[in-house]
C-alpha cells in the first residue's frame, strides 16, 4: 500500500495542475476593468466593474502569482522569541595556524587553446 500511495498522489497532482493551469493562464492574460459603476439599490450601494465600452464584466480573478500567499493565513502564527533578560559576554579563542611548508604556486598566463582543425 505504501508503494501505491506515491504514484497515485503524483498522478493526482499532475491532474490538478492540468485542470487549473488553463484557468491561471486566462486570469494572467485577462485585461482589467476600465472602471467601476456604483449602483444605489434598496439594500445598499453595489459596485459593478465595467470595460471600456461600459459593459459589465465578471468579478476579478485572484492574482495567480499571489494566490499562494493566502495559505499563510491557514498556517501557525509565528511568534517572536522573547528577548534575553541579561546579556552574557562571549569569549572567542583564536588558535594559531601553523603552515605546512608548501609555497603557493605563482600565477602563469597562457594563450587560449587553438581551435580544432
């Protein structure tokens, strides 16, 4: 059963990507509304988005680039750690480095390789 779970999950994720990929592409390429029209009704004002010809358009799409940030609201709340009540001095001990006796090679310039014939 453990070996079957991974391919099923991979196939499910690929299917979700195929089904939602077209919607994300349409949302990214759609033009925004040219403006909004406020209609006063008996229940309160309603804003209707219109195109450049004044025709009403549907609701705005959620930005596909920012839609994943909505999952941050579902995660645990990140809290800052409390500041320490007192500070401690930290002593760094430097160790002497001994040389192995090797001399660093000198830089030698050379010409670029010849092109193959």
